[in-house]
C-alpha cells in the first residue's frame, strides 16, 4: 500500500519531467533563439536571478487568488443553498447564473477595473467571478443528489433539522462542492493574472506585461512557470483537503 | 400477551387509487409477525404509515411507532459513515453519549458477523453484510419493535437463506417484537410466529396463520412440516385471488 502510494506521488514528477525534457529537446534540436523560445535552463535561471523582485509580485497574486477563491466559495455555496430552497428560487437564479458565464472575461475584467480601481480589490472580484460558477453549480448538484429515502430514514429516527444537515446534507453535498473547488482552483490564478495584466502596479500579470514590453521572453516564461506552479499547488491543496474531508469517496476510487 | 401495536381499519388512497382498505391487525409483545402480500400491494405504504412517515385517510394506529427500529429494503446505510457510525446513528440522534453508543455497538458486532468491519464503509461490504449492518442499527436503537421491509429481498438465494436462518437464531436470543413485510413465503415461514396475508391492491387482510415450528424445523426448508406451512399460506393467497 505504502509502496503503491509512493509510486503515485512519484508519477507527478515523472510526468512534469517528461514535459521539461520535451521542452528542452525542442529548443536544442531547432536551435530557437532565446528571445523567441527560451530553454528550461534559461527560464529557471531567469526566475532565480530575479527571485526577489518576482517574489513580491507573486505574493500579491497569491493574496488576490486566495481572497477571490474564498469569496467564490462563500458566494457559490450560498447561491446553491438558495437554489435548493425551492423550485421558484431555482428557476429565478439558474438562468442568470448560466448567462453570467456567457460574458467574456476579457470584456468584463476591464469594466471591473474601471469600477473598483487598479488595486487588489478589483482582482479579487475577477477571481471570484471566474471561480463562482463551477462552485455554485457543483454545490447545487450536490444538494440535489441527496437521497430522499435517507431523509425519510432520519425522520424515522426522530432527527431534527440540525441532525439532517449534519448527517445528511453536508456530507452528501461535500463531494460535489469539492469537485467544484478543484475546477475553480485551476481558474483562480488565471483570473488574478488576467486582472493584473489589464492594469495595476503589482502581481505576476504586471510582471509579465513588463517582461514582454522589454522583450525579456525568459522572464515571461519564468512567470508562466510560476503561474502554473501556483495553480498546481492550489489544486493539490484542494485535492488534499477533499481526500481528508471525504474519506468514503477516497476508498471508492482505489477499489 | 398484550398487543404492543394495534392497527384498526386503516385506509389510505393516493388520489383516486385506493392502496389500503380497512387493514386491521395487532402485534403482540415479543411476537414476530409477517405481513405477506404480492409485490406492489401497498405493504411498503403500510410500513411508512406505521413509522409515521406518511399519513392515512381513516382508521387508527396505536403503539410505540416513534420507537421503531427500522430496516428498509436496501439497508439504506449512510455512504459517508462507517459500519459503527451507521449503527450508532439512532442513539446519536437521541443524544446518547459517544462512549455508551460505542459500547452498545461493539458488544453486538460479533453476533452480527461484523467484527473486524467496524471502520468499513458500506460500499466495501457485501450485500448481506450491509443488510446485517442495517439490522444492527435497528437493534442497537433499543427499539420496542423492529420493523423490517422485505429484509433480504435484494439478496441472492443462498445469502438470503443463510441470513434468514441467522436472523431466526438471533431473534430467539433477542426476544424482541418484530414486524416484517415480505412477498417470500419461505421467509414468512422461517421468521414469523404468525403470518398475515394481504390481498393485492387495494391491500386488505385475507387471512392469518400461526406458524408453530421449532427453530430446527424452520431451517429445514425441504421438510414436510415446512412444506405444509408454505402450502397453507399459498392456498390462502389463491383463495384471496379468486374473491
């Protein structure tokens, strides 16, 4: 069991290592100039040599991402609860919810910046906007998946409202909410970067625009790498939390 | 013996569709009563009424229905709870402290064949084990009457026979009042002291038959004694169909 899990953790690195190797191979074989397509080694060097400066930008992006993510979790679950309250509320909320996803991010993001300024708040809101939908929809589907027979059974045991939430609604919806969180986790960093890209003075997106304007492709690549790592970390964080919170799903996966 | 549960002229319809008509019976304390009837005749509705999950149009139900230990058709264990957590749930809801709940469950695990599976989740158990865990939950709840809805109907024949024999043995140790519905003649003969035969929709009581076999005789499904009981029930059902 332990050996199996050890190998599973290892596979992530093998997969990423293969991509790095492929990347290196392309730059080595085609002898692409560094200013067009830097090799992995050049990119890593760019990150390391500029670590202090990049780090300050990264810190801001992390703050924006986590705050927006948290806001989306709160809003998404709240909306799901409202939709689950009645048929009427569902029919009133669901259509605008879906429509909100039809608004192109590239159109709404500059507006949010105009409304809320170039500071952190606007970026937090953009992240929340991007993450909100998958969380709300998955949480709502989770509520709907509650087995009415189990509700009856709890009633036969004499359960009250608090018991119903504790023993039925929360555990039944948790896998759905966590699945939504996983999708949202990968969107969230992206949302923050897009917001920064459009305007502001701090954040990875800002760092990227500056790198691009000064033709420092190596730094741009470095920033992209950092963004990917951040997304991966957040994803693994949510994944780890979901394994801990829903152990019954975990064992099902491994059967 | 005094009746623990009494049902008097109970009727119920869904809209224009009558489901139960003038159903009347009683369950004595310590007795095991089978309610035998064809599939879809309204047996489950009857149980839901007895459990207080559904209302009825006319008649009366007297008894400790709020203290029934209920085993639904397909165990209905909570998928996110382990065997122990499932079994202790009714006690937990009633506010029994954790230590006493755990003791109560642990002491019964071996006789339910679940020792070693305390921390298993329902999907890790076989169908028979799930059903036993569901019954453990019903028994642990300390209920005055055990209410079983086609307890082993979803299982394969071999497992079903094994579990019926096991439950028959268990009941003789527990001395609990039991009420179960079934469409399986053998199940009724193996597990019941008395069998109530229901007609098809709308369900009404056709007849009643006491089963006075010893435990050993009940487990021998091929013996003439067993056959006579089965045959008696079958002819009662046929007579009901002709009416």
